[in-house]
C-alpha cells in the first residue's frame, strides 16, 4: 500500500510562510480570528502543502550567514519564541534532562558527537561532520541509490555486528577494507550510528519538543516549530542532521526505482532519531507505538521542508539588529562619559584631533564603498539604485580582472554586511542593496570568500 502512493510527494497547495511576524503572534491571531480554520494536521493527509518563502528585499538569512556573536542572540530569541508558540497552542514545552549515561571517550559507535568531532578534527582540520558518518553515506551512494528497499531492508545482523567491531579497530588506522561492505550493511551501520549516539542527534533537551510537533494544530505551525527547534540545536548536531536530511532526499529522488517514497523513508528513519530511553520515564516507552506514527510525520516534514528549516526568520534577525543597536547606544554613552573626563585632562586641539573621524565626507549620499581585499580590484564606490542587488556588485568586481592577481569565481565569494546593527551577515545574491542600506546605513560592505 505504501508503494502505491505516487501522489504523496506532490504539493496540495502553495502556501507562503511569513517570516516577518513572530510565529507565536501569528498563532494568537489565527486563534482569535477563526478557530474553525485551525484544521488538525494529522497523518491521514498524504498531500503536503508547497510551503514557500516570499522574496525579502533585504535578503534571506540562512544558518551560517551570521557571525557567532549574533548566532548566540538567535539561539536565545528562538528559545523565547518556541516557548511562546507552544504555550499559545496549548502544548507543554519543557527542556528535558537525561539520566546519566556512561559514555565512551574513543571509538566510533556510542561516542558523543563532540568527542568524535574533536578526534576527527585532529585528522581533518575544520571538519564539521563525523568522518565515519560521511564515509557510510558515501559508501551507500557509491553503488547506486536505485537499489530497491534501500534503507528499509536491513543488512545481516551478524555481519553488521562484525563490521561494527572491525570498523572500531581499523577505521582510524586506514586499514579497513570497504570493498566488502554491502550497501544494505552500510545503511544498517548508518542507522546504528545514529541510534547508538549516547545523546540523541535531536538532543536530550529538545527531543520531546521535536516529538510534540505532531500535536500542533496546523501544518504551518508544525513547520514553524521545527524551524525554531533546528535553530536551537548545537552546531555539531545541526550540521550532522543537515547532511543526513540531504542524503535522505537524494534517496527519495530515486523512488521510481528504489520504491523508497518520502513516507517510506520517514517511517524507516524516524525510530532512529526519535527513540531514546535516557529520560528514565516508563510512560514514554509505553507510548512508543503510538508515538512512532506521529514521529514519522515529523520526519516527513523535516525531509520535505529541510531548505526552509535552515532559514533564520526575519523577525529574529530584526530583533538581533535591535539588540545590537541598543548595546551600541549604551557603549556610546559610556564612551561619551569617558571623553568628557578626557576633555578635562587634554587641551581642546588634541581632543578635536582625536574626535575627527576619517572618511566622513569621501563617500557621497546614496553611494557605498565596497572593499574586496581578495580580488584584483580591492575597492569600489557603488551608486545605489532601486534595482541594484548584492549579486550585481559581486559580478561587477569579478569583471575587473587584471594581470596575474589570483581571482575567485562567483560561487566562491559573497558580499557581506558588517557592523552597524549586525555583527556580520553573508548576503544572498537577490538582496536589494538600497533597501538593506536604509535598514543598516552604518554597515561596511566587504566581498570575501565564505567560511566553510
């Protein structure tokens, strides 16, 4: 029956996701305005809406686009927003604490993500995804993603156990022979890796909140909650989850041959991500069968809408800007007081020299100065127009190639908004520069490669 549902991946309707108004406020307005329209988002409906993000003139912000100091603010704001959203929708939200589990500090399976990555980064500096996780996915994809029942048909239990032990002993030495690992065995090892993590990939704190997404009244609210929950995950968990969801989508892309539809993949993978016995609660274990179907629906959402989940809502970015502006105002007040004290100690002429700020008049109104230290043309004054986009500015710099200076391709460099009311933000190519300039007139503009 599952294999006879070709419609399940097709959208039932186009629905815009509003990222400008806080999600909790949207839920409150919907509740007050029309209780009847709060349709239940249960698992019976296989047609998923085609949720879209409307174009934002000041640019869409993705996870990874902001500087670490601003991401800390995003985390705090997302937690407040999620708490408010669950409260308005009548779902209890509480960060969970796990019972203490004895964990390994070496090896591959059953090792905390942080320890695993610490070890992997000594071998491959800068790596953000466990090396064994990357290799298992590569091994599954190496044969073909068209194998029928891929992810669903398990490898032989004794063989998987033996491979697991052999990997533990030989993986880091580089002596493990991957040629003998069958595709279904690699898929079983991948699922085992996720299951064996001493703390769930979705984290102890938020696993129950992820599970409870299924109880929210509408599909849009479920998606909004998932968006906030992804923002709350630690970086290592989020990066690993992203690679997993992208891989699962590639499996689904071959569903005509492998019979692994979105529904099938979600049902197979959900238990690996959502089952965790570390809460010390019998009620959770007793409700596992009831929960399984619901978490499969949450898994479907995570796979289907993964691109939206890695977007930072505009209302959160605006709140970050507001916080930065307020802290700068406070800093200015403090500086003003210090300057006042200095004024008493230094003569006026020296003080005026100190106060004089360079470049106050060298950029006319409606023009921005863009720096590009990595390109052959290192600086350019750009006249802002209604239609000028960030991508146009990057293209203008890249067309100025000279002699033997090493240049970069368009895919490698981005325009950044730095300072003013944001720490640092990588701009998408469709950002309208005049609109953004009006939002943050004190920013500096720099073209540079994106940090991986």
